[in-house]
C-alpha cells in the first residue's frame, strides 16, 4: 500500500513537469494565433493589391476607349462608396464603374449589384448630374463570378447598370 506521503512526494516531482507542459502549450497556442493572424493579414493585403491592380487594368481599358479616367477608388480608399472609376468625356461624367475581381464562381449576386446602383445614384444626386447622361458599369474578369440573380438585375432596364468583362 502506498502512503499519502509517497503520493505527495511523487506529485511534487511531477508538478514542475506538468507546469512546464502547461506553459509550453500556452506558448504554442499564442504562437499559433499570431501565425494565423499574420496569414490573414497577408491574405487581406494580397487581395487588396489584387483589387488595386484590377482597378488600374480597368482604368487603362476605359482610357483606351477615349475616356478621361479618375481612379476614384484608389484615391478615396474605403470612402469611395463603391465607385472605383469615374470616366469622363468632354468634361462630363459618362460612366461610374465598380471593378470586382472575385475568383469565386457565382460570388456576385443581385444584392451586390443593387448596393452599387444605390451608391451610384447617391453620387449622381449629390453631384447634381443628370441620371440619363451617366451609365453604370460593373467590371468583372469573367461572367462566371455573376450568379443568375445578378445577371437578371443587369438585364433590367430600370437599373441602367450593365456588366462588362475586362
């Protein structure tokens, strides 16, 4: 039979080891959280740069079409209200463009398009622009990122918004 003092003696030798294991586990959990946060931050930065590169590509496309392009999204950052490019001809705004370079299939739906439309109408109203003179464009790299509900909104004449593959 093992006495209480023997049990306590064995526990006292194990206690530092258990404490060390606990400290190591806490350390690795913290390290893992930091690594995950760093990966997430790097992914977000990569996506941001990918978006900026696509906005520039779209801007160059519209410049080749004869527009003077203001890189509104790049200049305003998060305060762009969803308008990435303002395209002018003869000093009049002709196009308001949102550029979306998603890679997920069917990742853009009708709600995304309606939010852009709403933001563009606010911009038009705040800047006293005639709605009939401005077209709304949703620039995408391919049609696969649009779900059917988004395509239906683009087909609806009410919204005066079309998508363009760039």
